[in-house]
C-alpha cells in the first residue's frame, strides 16, 4: 500500500473569524499553521485567503504574496482554491492561476451549498482546465457529488490529461446540497471513478469527518483534514490548531501501515512541476 498524502485545508471561506477565533486568517497565522502542519505530516496545503477584516478574498497581490511566503517557509505543495467563496465571480476565480501555484482546486459541477449556490458551469470548468494545462498547474478535481464524476470524464475526453499526466480527485463530502459524509456514499463514488484517475482523497465536513477519514484510509485513499472542513476535534472540544487534525490523521494513517507521504514523493505522485 502506498503512503498517505495528507492535505491540510486550514481556513476555507465559510467560517467567521469571530465564531472561530483560532481560524488562521492573517498571513502570519497561515505561515505558522503551514509550518506546524508540515512538521505533523502534511504534504500539501489547500489555501483560501482572508482580507484585513477576515473576509474571503481572491486579491491577486495577496495570493502572490501567500504563495511566495509559503514556499519560503515550507516545502509544502501549494494548492490555491479556485472555488473561493460562493460570492466570488468566475473571472476572479480564473485569475487565481496568475499567482502560479503548484496546484489548484477545480470543482466539477454546480451545487446547492447550504442556502447558497456554488457556481461551476461547464464552460468555466473547461476554461480553468485548459488554463491550468497552459500554466503547468496540477488541478485537484473537487467532487462534491456523484454527478461531478461524469463532468470530470467530459473534461478529460475534451481536453486530454491535465499537466503532469496524473488525475487526482478529492471527494468533499457533507456539504448540505452535495453527497453525504458517509462511508456508503464515499465508496459509491470511489467505485464510479473513471480509469484515468490515478489517486483520490476525501474529506468529511462536520460530523462525518472521522467516518470518512477511517473509510478513506481503509480503502486506499488519501486524507484531507483542516478547519475549512471541521472545527470540532471531538464532542465538546473545538479544534485549537489545524495541526491537531493533521497529527490525528498521521497517527491513524501510520497505524494503518500507510504513514504520511513526504513532500518530495508527493510532488512526483501528483505530477507537480519541479520547483
Ligand atoms: N468555499 C467553497 C464555496 C474549493 O476550494 O475549490 C468552495 C470550496 C472549493 O471551498
Ligand atoms: Zn476550499
């Protein structure tokens, strides 16, 4: 069995700093978090930025600064979110690639997202896919629902393989409007993956976090953890630092004889361009 690629998603776009004070929203908090999570076993970081008021932002200057600072402080694979927040315009989401990350998220379909709508029309996905190929950025395909798997196949059929020749997908389970965070739903998705997919990871939002993590490790997948998806460590115990979630995932993975994947191996595993 292969080692476990651990991705940390430390911030996201949904939680309010006022409600979750330990959420890393400033650049220095992000860098401190990234450094601790790398030491705990993470190989990739999925990044959403916030502005001075802790609101989600896709400001190109801030994105460039964050990519440079993360590269300076860690050897983590830097994945920028192109999902942003549900309020970000599609053009701003495409411009994320101007910051030249190693990887970018690419969500494979529109879905209800709580009371909002997370817009991912096929034309946008297609433009982002081709732009990532041109810029030599490796996409991670976010699958929030089983129908997104069909859209992924359409993208591959139309445009060929992504840059790097690998196809890595991430099941984001438990969004109200998407697939539930249950072992059954996750395993149904894994069984439907097309042959081009070379690796998959999963995360469970909220309560389904641990069942999804355990199922993922047992079924040969890779793990995404972090406060973007889960701010409660255990009943009555809020997460105080993202590294707590990485430490737990690394411990479980090691017990499962699938220890955390080193960053250098993860770069090759995902087809990330040499730095
Ligand atoms: N914040 C969500 C609307 C991604 O990062 O690409 C989208 C999201 C997915 O988190
Ligand atoms: Zn995200």
